C-alpha cells in the first residue's frame, strides 16, 4: 500500500511538472509589446467557387503573452469591387501555438465571411502563420484554407504598419 501511495504521488508530481512546462507563456520582443496595439496589412485572396477577389486586409489588435492569444480589435477589407462589401466577423481571439524562434501559428475559430448579399461562409477555422524575421518586420501568412464554399489565403504577407503600431517589429519566442 505504501509503494502504491508513493507511485501515485510520483505520477501526480510528474503530471504537475508537465502541466507547468506546457503552461509557459510566450516571450515578446520588445518586452513592452505585451498588450500593445499592432496593425498588420497585406493582400488577401477571397474566393467563392470560381469568383476571386484580391483585397487589402488590415488587422489591428494586441498580443497577450500570458494567455498566448492574439486579440483582433478591428479588421478592414478594402480594394476594388467587391472588396468594400466584404465583412469578416468572429475574427477576434486567436490561440497562439507551435511557438519557436521563427514564430508560431495563430488559430481563429468560428470566422464568418459575408460579401454583400452575394454569399456567406460561416464557422470557418483560419490558421495564420506568424513569422519572425531578423531584418524585416514580422508578418502573417495564411495558406489556402477553405470553409463552406469560401477559400481564403494571403497573396502578399500581412506586415506591420509602423505608424499604427507600438513598434516597427515584434517577435515571439517560447
């Protein structure tokens, strides 16, 4: 009985240590970037069947290092018709994962896209890759992803807009 008790306590301790290691927050550089506003902008292709619109997508928000999340407070789609009629909703809090010295991934669940009264795609999952780059500002890319009849991908990376951001770069690491 005493051996079983020690084994259970040892297993509980190992589980607690593993949980503590996985709960480690990400690190931001510059250090003051936690909770500060950043804006990223680039070109995104949105397709519905054979119809494709190449639009400028601007995302504004902040990173919360302790929660390993990125919160999008505003998204703006602009460009030639029908870009001005594109509405992206539920693109709000993304979970940051797979963090290494090169960046990480951000997953947004439940994303809805509406283009005027033409079409609507609901409840999509969008995974954006965040890239740290030593000589250039960090940026997001979105590989081709489909949900409903919609396809979304970046045509040019979403890079930091320095005039609308806390700093001209931000890097993430474990």
